[in-house]
C-alpha cells in the first residue's frame, strides 16, 4: 500500500472486480483509454488483475480515497525491467466524478516515488490517444517529452486513432511540482 495526502494506492485484488468493472464500463472513462473498454466484462477484469500480481513486471493499483475508502480509479504499470531500469504506464483512469480535482497529479507523484525511488527505475514511458487533451496536459505538466506519434495505430470506436508516445528520465523529473503536497503534510 502506498499512501498519499488524499489517496491510497493498493494492488487490485479479486474483491475489487465489481468496482473496477463499473469504472472501466463507464463510456466517459473508456473514451479516454487506449483500449476499448465498452465491451468490458467482470471476467476481463479478473484476468487483468490475475496478470498483474505484485512482485512481477506488471502492477495494477486501485486508487482509493483515504476518507471512505472508495475506489475512484486505477493505474496499471507494465514492463518493469530491473536490468533496463524502465517501466511503462499502461493505463490510468479516474471516475468522472473526480476529474479536475488533482487526483491524477497526486497519483503521478506516488507512482514517480514508487518507480524512481523505490524501484530505481531510470525511464518511464506512457501513451495517450491523439486528441486526449487531458492526458497530454498531465504528461506535459509532469515533464514527459513527446517522443513521437504512431499514426492510426489504435482501433477505437469504429475507426483508427493515432497514439502519442511520451517518456521521461529520472534525472528530468521535477520533484518541486509536489512541494506543496509535502509542505502541507509536514506542516
């Protein structure tokens, strides 16, 4: 379990499947994701959780509010490679009721701490769909560099969409972005 100011990240488990299914079945959420989750089933959610146990090359964390313990999102990290010291953020989703409230930024801080500090990863990559301005904004805010666009790479909602690739090196990450959170926790 990884604790932040307002959220807790914990490895998703079988009992989280109904809430994860509800989140990923939401058309507003699936619209923003690289995979088309409109056909999501609880079985798919179970398979996903089973394929990302802690201690492996992939992790799937639920994002829970500290107060109330409600699942409000999830983050999936794959390709955690100890030799290359690289990792890939496969997906991040937050329930639309919590959009624009800073939960993604707080999640990013916790994931950066986990990867860059705890796991000594030196490079993190991620993707966004072309036209997903919210994802692009977050990547840019965190200092990720646009590393290219794969034209018409993802089949989504009946047509092909381009996928943007983003990356950041540990030495480029700007920890000062999170000083306000650290100050309020210390003070």
